[in-house]
């Protein structure tokens, strides 16, 4: 691969990174808050590519290239991640990963004041933290709405959301067990809105022994998966 080809590949790679950052594609790879850094990286790659091409195509550069050694062929492996980024958009991790990974629930530093809206919209993580570490004091008997996908365990059905520290490679599940009268047709990986009330019941995760709280379900409604399927 000569320098011109390297510059072209770098330009296309930067364009692919920029495209991912300008659309929802990047949400399959990193946290939503990383978008500015991804856009900056894409711009930097494009600038580096243009600089490389300008340097190689400037007057007098051809004569210098005739005496230069060609780059090793292994550099063509640059194209593999490029094709993967452009052609293959991986699905977000779902029940298969969640069922084999212990809940990532940890004690938070504190709890924000909840809004007065009904039903109270919470993330799976927020509900689980308040149910386990605040013992539901901030939840009371309020109607609560949480959204996630269905996963299963040896002892029940969970509403689950994968959470990210950095990127999809470190994704871990947060699980809330569902109690009450549930629809008989719940299918793994189906996204649903669950409306219910706080339950003091808890169980231990089969994988890592951490606490999984319950929610007393009054309604389950299938919904479309959100643009960002990770809870970051």
C-alpha cells in the first residue's frame, strides 16, 4: 500500500467515523456522551488524510517516492475495521448476554429528587438503585413506568437494560424481576413499558449473587426499541 492509498483509506475511515457520530450508529459502540469525541476523531482523521495526500501529490514528491520503499502489504489490514464499520452494524447486546452476566447494580452516591409526574418515568437502573439501596423510600406507592427488554433467569422474568461504562465491550445488565400477573406471550428481547409499584421483595442474581429488586406489575405494553438501547 503506497502513501496515496493510505491517505485514501484514512479519509474513508475518517468519513465512516464521522458518519457514525452524526447518526445513531455510534450508539451501538460507545456511550451517548462520547459523540463529541467521536466527531472530533473523525475530523482529525480526515485532516490527516488530506495532509497525507497533499504531501504525496505536491510537485517534486514523485521523484522522492521512486527511491522510497513500499509499505508492507500487511497495512492492507487497515481495511478490515473500515469494512466492519461501514458494512456491519452490530445489534445492541440483549438477553443472551444479560442471562450470562450478573447484574451490575452498585450503591449510588445519592438520589436526586423525583418529579411529581404520574406515572413516574424511571430508568431500570434508577428504579433498581432506589429499590435496593433506598428501600423504596423515595418511591412509596407511586405508579412507576420503566422501559427495557425481556430476559429470563432460573427463577423468573426480568426487565433488563444493558449499561455502559465506556463502550459496548464492557456492557453489563441491570435487572428488575417482574411479579404479578404477566402476559403469557412475553418473548425474550421484546422491548416493553412496564407500569407498576415498588415491591420490597428481592432475590439474588444466579450469576454473581447481587441483589435484584422486584416491581409489582400492573401493566405491560410492547414498544419499539429506543434509538439508544444502552442505559449509560
